[in-house]
C-alpha cells in the first residue's frame, strides 16, 4: 500500500525544473532521503535538517501528469523514526520535502529493510515536467506483493499459534478443575466409607451386647426353673 505525500516544492527544485523545461527536457527524480527531525518544511530548504540516509529509486510509475508512484528500499543498521522525507533530482537538487511536527511517517528498524512506496503529488509543477530514474541494481519490486502475502500468512500463523496456546491453556484449566472435583469426590467417598465402617462396627457391637443380654436373661430363667 502506498503512502500519499503532498510535499513542499523547494525553490531550488522549481528552478531546476524550469531550467530543464526550457531546454525541452524533464527533471529526473533519482533518490529518496529519510531524516529524523520533525518540523514544518520550507520552500527555501536545500537539504533535510537531519538526513539519516539516502536511497536510489528502485522503480517508478507515472500515474498521471502530476502524480508519480515511487518505490525504494531503505536498508542499513541504523534505527530511527522517519520524520522527514526528501525527494532529490539526479543532479542532487532537493526537489521536494515532507515533514510533520507531530507525526512520524514510518519506523526504520536496525538491520531490517523498509519498503518505501509513495504516491508523490506534484500538482504545483508543470505537467510532465518530472520523470523518474531507476538506479537500483538487482532488486525486483514485483516481489513486494508476494512478500506482503507471505508476511500476512506469517501473521495469520502467529495468530493461530496464539489461539492454539489459548485453547491449550483453557484445556489445562478445565483439567485442573476436573482433577480438583475428582479429588473432592474421592475425599467425600473416603469419608462416607469411613462413616459407614464406623456405623457398621457400632451396629455389630450393639447386636453383640443385645445377644449377650438375651442369653443372660434366658440362662437366668433356666436356672430358676431348675431350682424349682
């Protein structure tokens, strides 16, 4: 997905374009520069305020007479927030500059390539006064969509993994609850068995006592009959 940029056209860039058009040529955009300082850009600028790195245009497409689609790849070991963007002509002139006081455009992580894809509006310039020079070697940006699809698939797989971990955790919680319930049932069963055993022993003892008393009573009656 492209980011739409409406940069400030610099006086130096406009002068370069007017010079080129007078000779029947078009000014050529060749590089994108990224910087880390946030501010309100000015037409008097000739450089970025804090340029971190400059990258060749990897590919470009003219969407209309005043709208260009630019792509480049920002590489390197430096990490920084992209808070200013400069569009440079082939001769090194700063054609246009974008920045914002409070909003960063992107984050460039260390040792991770950042794909830059910008729709550059040049409505303030004469139609067809700017062309694009592609200078990157060995880079095929037609892989951008497959790479985006791969990234989407990886993210989806991570989401599925998180969902699986959540379900496993849920099953573990249910298992713990079931084990606690079984343990409670076993404890109650043991208590019931103990109570039943104690009750049975008590009943047996009572039966023995009753039988002993009955036998004693019968014995006494027999003795009385024999004495008579």
